[in-house]
């Protein structure tokens, strides 16, 4: 968790894009809960702040979380013994 918050955003984005499986789902949820409000706060400030990198970071976190949810749902749907290849 500390490596995510204390490294540069570029390094975290690169890790998310290259190996999103290495991040735990709870860590992704915590990251989203922290970085999304900070991104919104940065958009609303009257001073010039960077908005591109926080937006990319939140998008990477959301995409990794969405991917984990889809993989979990797919494995859950195939655990009942039926597969897509069965015709009857």
C-alpha cells in the first residue's frame, strides 16, 4: 500500500497496465476511494494543477477493478457445472 502512495504516479500507472493481477481487489478499492476524491478536488481548485495524470491513474484503477470483477463473475458462472460449449 505504501509503495502505491509514495511512488510517482507514472510508476503506479505502468504497474497497473503491465500487471494488474498483482494488485489485490481491496487495495484497488482503497486506491479508488482515495484518488477519485483527490482528482475531483484537483479539478475544482482555482489554481493550476495537473489533471491529466490523476485522470489516467483513476481510469487504470477502475479498469483493473472492473477486469477483476468480470473475471470473478465469469468463474462464478462456470462453477455451476455448465459451460458455454454445452448444447443441451
